[in-house]
């Protein structure tokens, strides 16, 4: 849960020293309403996130930490 209780915070870490493009999806009939990339303090950063109906795609650099705020329609 986000610190301000507005959504869920997801943190991802690239550990293979490889630039990677990945897709994160939410199962069990959860639909993604919004997704915003954030910094480690959960503040929004500029940049578009490629969203689909049930997830989103992102590119992560070697050893990078990515943070996203997501809101789901259950």
C-alpha cells in the first residue's frame, strides 16, 4: 500500500546487469485503472508508461530500481 493510501506501490530491481523490457500483468480479473512511475519517495516522475487493460510494459536498465504506483479496478 502506498504511504498516502492512494494505490499500491510496486518496486522492481534489475539484478542481471542487462537492459530489459518486461510486462507486468495483474491476474484474477483485476483491471489496471492507472499506473504512474514514481521515485523512491513515491513522488511522480515525468514519463509515459505503456499501459494495457491488465498491466503495463516498461524498460529497466542494468541494476536499476523502478517504482510504480498502480490503481486496480477489482
